[in-house]
C-alpha cells in the first residue's frame, strides 16, 4: 500500500493515509467491539461466583490431584487448568463450540457436547468433573440436564468428584437435587460444605461424589 507524502507549512513531511474515512470508521468500530468483549470477560472473571470458584473451589479440588475434566471454556477460564493441576493432577477441557478451542488445554482439549463425553472417553476416565454454568445456558430442559449428568457419571470413577455450578433462577435447588440423587451423593469438598452460594448472587455450587455399583 502506498502512503502519500505531503509537505506541511513548516516544511515537514506529512503522512496522508490513502484509505477512505469509512474504512477507518470500520476499524474503530471493530476495536470498540473487541475492547467491549475484553471488558466483559474481565467483568465475568471478577464476579463473586468466579472469585469463589478461583479462590476456594478449584484449589480445594486441585489439591486432590488426579485427572480432571473442566467443561465449558472461555477467555476468563484460561487460568483454571493451572489451579487444578497444582496438586499434580492433569486437566482436560471440553466445549461444544469450536471457537472456544483456543481457550482449552492444547492437545488435551476436546470439542464436543458434554452429553457425548461417554463417546469420547472410556468409562471411569476421570477423578473429577467440573460443570459450571451449564444449566440454563445450553442445557435448558430437564432431559438435557439429566443426559449431561448421566454422561458425566459414565466418565467418572466410582467416588469421583462432581463440582456443579448453576444459577438458582434457572434451575432450582430442588430440581438439581432430584437430578443428581440417582447418580451422586452430596459430599463436602475439603472443608467446603455440600452447597455454597456466592455472596450477592443466585449462583450456587454443589459438591457430589459418584455412587458405587
């Protein structure tokens, strides 16, 4: 691309971009859109439920070691695998959106629906599964939620951990209890009670273990 040079009144050379104003406006709009997405991701990372997850829940789970599957990745989750691996574990990530692959754990990331994990990995593959913000955000019906929990149970070993996070405005405590009870027992997580709610939000976390037999 050529750049036109024009002398100013002071004798200095001025650079005059040859692109039209509309192109510059488009670039500025794209930058604003990008920055808005960055700001949105930063806001999510600072939300009380994410702070609780990062400061308390993931370290407690990561301290147990083992192989962990984290379901649902975005820009603000990129630091989560390192926390989960701090105790010597191995983190895998999964998301059904191909565009989310860049936020996963490299070669240990799989693009698939969580309801299909039993087709991706063999039974009892993982020591723990983390599914946060799935109910009401893609898994919207009771049957979809039940199918996802059943699939996660398949790839969990007996006694394996399930960390489930959800908004009670989208899935009630009673509904989640009825969905999890056939497959899981409620179990505290390293000093955390079986249910915790992030202050000032309707976001709850439940801690479970896969039933034997």
